[in-house]
């Protein structure tokens, strides 16, 4: 069939990101990524999206990254940007630093609000008070006016890094434990950024990995997450409450090997909703919703609900919470009554995925909705159960694919009788179609009815393939025992049988081309693709991205080895490496016969490039037809536009050659 949607079309779409409702609820500020003029990167603009359905208006322009919209209490719109700065001593790194900028409520040009020497990482305004807070890196013991030149001098000095404990890397960058290197601090100030106060002058690595921040509406209290090494050597994430009037700090109590986050102040600022989970090698973690008072005493809410809640907003009255949760292949919005713990869906199950949910002052909420057939766009909802979303002006530039593609949710019994849900996205028409079996990462995660910028099924459907995305054991949205089925060193067991049972069912469908099925996946999905390669020759070809092929060796190279011990059930890879490697594809490599494409980012520290290199050499040694594509400037994900094109060209080209 003629392709209706190409990877070049894909990278040119505008990407709806963070949203913020104006104080009067009459419009949304929306951060929208777009391709830069030279096509080498994505930049971001802010748009004004009226909630009455009127046309969208672009607020900012240029080749800067304007992101993270947040309204000040006077109606001015704050945002992070790396636009041309107003710095006393600009240097060669000025264009890379993000600062807080402000679009005045009465209109006019944006003005720079902060001038942090090393940039701002995240910020918040108090919705109803003259207060703001932000995270920014600071060099210890260096006067503020000397921070930039000292940091520049450090870059020209020794590149040595010294470590005393794990983790030493995170995702795609090295951490540091050197006392003279910059570390992230938390600051508070008036809403015009004057009266700047460092709330954490002693901070070292506590804010090094994705800290969270929330500011009460009245500006009196500030919440942040604070990480410390746990008893199991993994990071414990704590909630810390700052009383900005009294100048005090309270760390909420919690059990060992526990993390608390995704925290939101109630409208009156007297309660805090958050998610807490405790780690164990024996049992998979289970995020549970809590509500805390300002002393840190909390109670679980809806603890018997067998889903993983992600709090997104309080209702205006403060008597209920809106949460999203993976639920049997979709991500609806739910309302949880705080008095009874009753859970009620607000959006229909099985109808796409919802993100960026924000309460509106006039009632209801704004959100970003997407599906397998439609890109993320902004919508409104009344907040009443069962009512439909109301779409606002479209920003992506994408025409929904319903005219030429269709999706179907299917359920297949596995070898133990457990139902395995999955999505089939295929061209319209009877087929039969060749099938790409896409296996999700995680392993704790879900293939859902939502748009994916990285693994977009429509790019394959437009070339005549049916894309099948099953949710085998370990997937979220099907209950805690289903998640438990992947915990421990059991990756090659029931999850593999689930996938084979799903494939058996596919082969019986009249719309599937007999014998024309391949398998592919990334991260854990890449591991499972590798395991499939050692266990069966039923697939035409395999594509494995950012994958794992060893188990024991992987322990010492991944960025968070302490977490890996837990995932493997607490087994010791040093005492019994052969037992530890029982599900390692490398130990069964001699059985691999299927042609394979290996894709990997060289800056991937989660599943390091060594895994891809080991696999490529093992396949080459055993005479298996194999190709290796490496992206030196990418991490676990492939993000740069030209690399995205190259990735899809390599993957779809390889598949076409082997699928016929």
C-alpha cells in the first residue's frame, strides 16, 4: 500500500507538552515542541489556547526552548527558557542555561526573571501569593559572582571523577561526589525573584536525580523530594516540608527502603497527596496513594484498589483527588473520594490515554489526550463521570489516522489460563497483513492506547504492517499479582510463554499473513527479543534496541545496580553466576539462528552499549546474519530528529528485506 505517514512527517509534527490553566480559566498556556529551522533539533514555543474553543495563538517564537509554563498570582506567565539572556557577564555557555522568564499579564515582550549563575532546573510560583521557588546548581564555597568563571575554569582542569558509593551514573550522564563540584540547591524568593534564599546550603547529591517540587497556594509551605542512600543501597526518596514563614524544615517519617513522591498540596495548603512505595527483593513494589498532614502523618487512600494511582490534581473543594492509572491497556482519569476511598472513573475505560491533568477554576479539568491513532492534543472535561472530552484547537498538525488505520483490543489466554491483553493496529481492510510483534520495555510498564513519539505504530502500519503490542506478565494495569509475575530472576519464564501464546493466537487470525511475523522491542523488550532469539526460530527476523544480553555482567555496568539486585529477586551474581545467568540470552546464544538488527545508543547508561556489542560479536561468531547500528550521541532513547529518521529507516528497511 502507499505510505500515508512517513518518518519525515512524524518529526515535523508539533509536540504538545506541559500545560497550565490561566488563573481565570479562560485559556491554557501550552508548551509545544517543533523542529528547528535547520532540522537538527527540537525547540519549544508557548501557545495560548482559549478554553472556549477559539483559535490558538502563538505567544513565543525563535530557536529557543520555552518550556514549563506556570502562572504567577498576578496573571503573568512564567516559563523556563534558554533564549538570549540578560546577564552581567555572559559567557560561551550562556545560551545553554535555562532561566525563568516572564510574559507580563498585560502583554508585551518576555522579561528575564532569574539570573542563576549556572541556570535554573525547575521552578514553581505560588498560585495565590507573592512567592516562588526553584532548583539551581551551586558550586560550594564560591561567591555567586564567581560561580560562572569558576565552573568554566573547572572544565579546563582535571576530568577525574572520584566516587565513594553507587550510583555513579544516571541515565546518560555521570553523577559526582566531589565536594568542589556543583550540586543542586533549593531556593525560595518573592514572586519577582528578589529576596533569594538558599533553603539547602548543605545540599550535596540529595537533589541530583530528578527532584520534585510543589508550592502551596498561599506560599507558606514548600515541598521537595530529598534522596538518601537506603539500607539496600538504592535511593530512598523522602518528602521534606519547608515552612517559609518560620524558616523550619520537616522530613516526613517513613519506613526503610521506601520512596515517597508525586506530591501535591491541597487547595487550602493543609494536606499533601503523594504516592509511597516500599522496595523488597521478594515482592514487586506497589505505589499506594497517601494523604499527609503538615506534620508528616499520613493515611493510605483507596489502598484496596488494585491499580497504581498517579495523583494529578485535587478537586477545587479539596474533598477528592483526580488520578490517572494504567488500566487494562488505557490510561483513564479517576476520582477518589477521600472520605470513603471510593474510586470512580471520569473518562471511559479503553478510550485513549490522559496526561497533564489540571483542575480549572470554573470546575472540571484540562488535559492532554492521545491514542494509538491520534497525536496528543488539549481537551477539557466537566469532571462529571461518563461525560465526553471536549477538544480544543489542534496544535500538532496531525490528521487523525482513523480513515486509513484501525485499532483493536484483544485478549488471549496464556499457558496458565491468565488473559493477556494486547493492541492490534493495522491498515484498514481485510488483509492479510504481515505482523510486527512489539514488546514493551520496563519490564514493569504497559503498551497502551496512547501516542508514542519513539515507537510509533502508525509508521509501520502506513507501510502495510499490522503492529501487535501485547501486555504480558509484568505489565501494569492488570493488578499487582500480574506485575509480580516478572519480579525476580524469572524474565525468560512466564512472560515468554505469554508472548508465545499471543503469537499462537495471531497465527490463527485470517487477517494475519501466515508465516510473516517478526519480533522487536527496546530495553526489557530488547531483552525479551534476545531471549526469543535463543528459544525459537518461528519469527522471520528480530530487531533489538537498547537491549540486555547478559545478567551477571550487567549488574556492574547498569547505572543503578542496587535496583537490579531487587529486580533479580536478591540473588547473588557473584556467588553463583551460572544460576544468576539462567535467563541470560548470552548463555543460550548457540541456539540463535534468526536474522537480527541490533540498535543502541552509546550514551545509554541504563542498558550500556557493551550489551549490544557483546550480542553483535556473539551472533557474528556463530554465523548468524546480523547488523549493528550505533548512535554515538544518543542515550536509552533516540531523540534527535535526524537520528529518529535513521533509526526508522534502519529498522523498517531491515524488516522489509526479511519479511518479503
